[in-house]
């Protein structure tokens, strides 16, 4: 009786995870449809807004441009601090209307780099200052909140340290604030080092999918959009009306975005304004970044999703908000399938033969195919002459997606049970990694290697049970776990 109960519980958990992943995969087609029907009109409208504003500038001169404060939140970014400060100092904007705040919480040699370059720029007449605190209370959110007290702009441009905006960034984004209820304009992320390795290639495909298809679909169809923490411009009034920066989640950007939209503010996505950035080049750095995003988005869902469902937003907007904030739960579901496929295939006769193949494989096909089409669409849209070559980067992205599901599962579970953790920034390399920031040592990589071995045993069980259809997917699981685990272990040992 107890054994039967356990089997039914395992089967129920497996079915729940499989159905969840299928729904997640099917929803990508909704986003693709929304993207396809709106992208051309959105670009046309934004181009018209830019032209109208420039015509206004031609009539009124520089007085037409509003006061802007650019904020650069830094924490121990020795390798890239100088680069981002110099890039922002070169932004083309009327003198006296652009204030730069280097919001520096650094505790290492970065402070000296910041002070030196800021001093040099001040001597050249650049309006730039350093904002420092006695502690890191609230992390990035706390730093931005405190810096607002001395900010002069009615708009705030924000850049993380690994981004390099073009000189015309402000003159391309500010015209999109024509509607007085537009609270944010978010630019698209580009890539400085996409060709560096299979890891960076995989990341570039994933980020392109988000910034091309998903963000356009949300922004252009009255769905909830998110500020991505950098490469965007906020209206100060929107930040204050939304309640300001909060530090109770690890994704203060997502949190503020939803609170502002719940207050009636509109967030605009500028697909043709691109700010290139550095992709993490180590697995440890990449997992750190993903862990923070996964945990923070679930924390934000727990905080705000109930309010979203009680809001006057459309049913489609509410549904997409749930998919948006709970996106990383897919990794928990993926890991659940990886754990349960072996015992169920070995114990239940229903898992053998054609029935077992259908039960195991169909959910994975649906869950994988939809996102893959989304990513391919983004590559074809952005790189019409190169997309066929970039298609071969997709398997790496899928493999790494499987490989990080344990780390992200931990993040999701910590968020669900309320485990608190600090804001761990993603180490940056810069053009030359002068200073090495060591990855935090933990036990997850060893669990990933064990999971890879476990998936190999699962594949053997599939062969014995006559379920060969599951081999391909669990091969992705195994390779993903092995690569992510062994690479992370190597990086940790090299940093000792």
C-alpha cells in the first residue's frame, strides 16, 4: 500500500512537471504571434516619434532636451569601471543638461580607479560626481535610491558596468517619452564577446530571444514589460509614483517595473536602440547571474502576482505576467523530470514501448520546440545574412539550459521557502582581466556531475525498457550536467 502510494505520488509529480513544461512551450507560440503582428508597426511608430522630436529640437534648440541624470551602479568592478565611465562621458547631449553619478559601493581597488577617472573628467568640464555610502544596505537598489537624493534630472539613464552605450543613446531614447505616461524606455542588449566560446554563443542566442521576440510582444500588446536593470531610461516621476527602489527581492528592476505599471505607467521597448554588453565567460559567473535572476523573479512573483491578478489588467496580460515572473520555474520542472524518469521507467510497465516513448518524449518535444522556434526567429530577424550559421549555436544553448537547471532549481526553491541571500554581482572580465574575482565555492557542481551520471543510467534503463525515444533528450541532460559541473569545478579549483 505504501509503495503504491509512493508510485502514485511520483507519477503525479511527473505528470505535473510534464504538463507544466508543455504549457510553457506552447506559450512561446503566443509570444511569437504577438511579436509577428506588432513588430513592424512598433518600429514605424517609434521612428515617427524620433523624427517629430528632432523637428521640435530644430525649432527650439537644445532647450527641447530635458535634464538627464545617468547613474552607474558599481561594486568591485576593477576591470570595467574605467571603460563604462568614459563611455558615458562621451554621450552626445547638451552641456549642463547631463549629470553623471558614479554610484560606487566598491570595497577594493575599484575606488581608486573611479576617483582617478572622475577627477580627470571633472577637469575637462564633465558634470560627473561619485556617490558613496557607509554600507551596502539594499545593495544596488539601496545605492540607486540614495543617489536619487542628489540627482538633478527628470529622467534617469542607468547602465551596469559591463555595458557600453553609443554616443547617441540619450538622443534616441528620450524622444520615445512623448506620451506623458511613458515611465521607461528599455533598449536592446547587444553582445561584445558573443564569439568568445560556446558558452557566450549560447547566451547570446538566449538573450536575443528575450530582447527581440518577448520584449516586443509585451511592449507592443499592452502586456507587462520589465526593465532589465540596465540600458534603460526611467522617468523620475514614474519611479517615485511606483514606490521607489525596493531591496526585498534580488530583481529590483522587475519589481519596480511591475509596481509602476500597476500604477498606470507604460513601459516602452526600443528594439532599434542597442547597447552592447559583456556576456559572462565562465560557467561560475553565468550561474551566479542566472541564480540571481531566477530567485529574484520568483520572489517578485510572490510579492506582486496576487496584486496583478486583482488589477484591472486584461486576462491575457495577467496570464503573461504569470509566465513572465515564473519563467524560471521551468528549470524546477525540468529537474523533476530528470529525477523521476528513471524510477518510473524502471518500475511501471506502462513506461515501456511506444506508450512509454510517447509519455516521456512528447512533453519534452513540446517544451523544447516552442522556445527553439522563438530563438530561431530572433536570429533570423537580427542577422538575416548570418542566421543559418547561428542556428548551429542553438544546441549549445539547449544543452547549457539543461545543465544549469539544478542551480536554478535551488534558486527557485530558496525563493519559495523564503531563504534570504545577498546580492552577488556577476564578475566582469573587460578587455583585459587585470583583476581576478574568484567564484564562490559551493557543492552544486559536484551534484551536477552526479546528475550527469544519473542521466546516463536513465538512458540505459530506456534501452532496456524499449523506450529509445527518450535517449536524445536525456543525452542533452547528461552532457549539460557534465559540462556545467566539470567546468565549474575546474574554475573553482583554478581560483584557489
